[in-house]
C-alpha cells in the first residue's frame, strides 16, 4: 500500500489526475472504475482540462461506475448518472455506449441485474484502474460497514450515517434513498490497480482505520490492505490520524528512486 500525503485537496486532485492521465495514455483502451461524491470532482476537472487541451483522449476507454441510488432515474439531479454526466462525461469524449452506471430504476430481479453488471465488467476485461472515495464510516462504493469482504455487485441497504450524510441534498426526508446498487468489495479487489482519494479532517478516522487498522468488514476500505496495488492519495487533514506518516513519506522517496513505475 502506498500512502501519498499531499498538502491539500488541489494537490490530491492534481496527483490523481497525473496518474489517471498517464494510465489512459499508456493504455488508451483502458477500463476505468469511477466514483461519485465531492472527492473526485477535482480529479475530473483536471482530466477535463487535459482533454480540452488536446492531450487526453478517452475515445477508446470504457468506464464502470461503482454505484447508484435505488429509485433515482438518470435524469434525477441527485442521481449518480446525472452527477457523472454533468461533471465528467458531457465534457470528455468517452463514447456513451462504453459508459456503465448501475441502473437505479430497476425493479424485480435485482440479483439478475447485478450479475449482468458483474458480467459486463468481466466481458470488458476487468477494471484496470479503480478510483475510490471513502465514507466517514469507511465505506467504499456503498459497501456499508459489515459488508462481506467477498461481496459482488448487489442491492445494499444504506447505513444510517450515509442516509444522514445525504439528507441535505434532498428536498424532503421521504426522498432520501434508503438503498443503492453497488459494486462489491470483491469486485473492487479484482481491479488491477486502485487509487483511493480522501480530503479533509472528517475523513481522518476512516483513513487511519483503513490503512492502519485491522482488516474488518466494519471498515470496508480496510479490505484494500489485501490488494497488491493500492495508492491512497490524501491531504494533510485526511492523514491527520495516521501514526506512521513519516514512514509513508520515506516509502515514497524510496519508491521514487527504486520503483518509480509504481508512481506513474
Ligand atoms: P465524498 O463521499 O467524496 O462526497 O466525501 C465519499 C463516499 O462517501 O464514498
């Protein structure tokens, strides 16, 4: 696990964009795993700027989003479809037929739908680079605490904390989604490479538990300790509760010297 500590959110976004853009350039047919939330917005802004400047082409790429609220249509302003379209897809050249986001409007056989999403990831060759945020409760995607570490894409009931975090975005209590479709932790662990971004003191406890705590389903992100190629890119505030910050800086210096490809 590499832990890259940056000064602030802007630096986190730029570093993530440097890695993602390099990955897209070296493999134009890349399969990206994408996340919503406030954290990756800066990354998306940077990638859009690179695309506009003519130096980043998504025309051969494929994407799979982590999750979507159950019950929200793609046109709902709080849906993750809407978020992705507005903040990223409408401003780059990723072909719409290769954009995949779980459908929040499905009903009936949820398992069959989720199996098809898993199959679509497999058919695309698996996810090359997965972008993640982290919830205050340590969730990745909507894998709420106690999610199986082997879970696959499925319908998931949202935790009280997540519902509380989302409440401000909805006009009334009854509109706040109570469930979501989310890739599982097993799905995420199958990605070839993972970048987890975090910013702000509100994420410090979750980051510390994910990086330095025991692997536990109580903190879904701690499962990333079992992945061979994970980079946490976090700012000073999000790194606040880590006990080994100096060691992570040392690892980074040595990585730059001996295995710089891990940082490219
Ligand atoms: P945020 O959400 O980026 O809006 O903080 C992260 C998450 O809950 O996964």
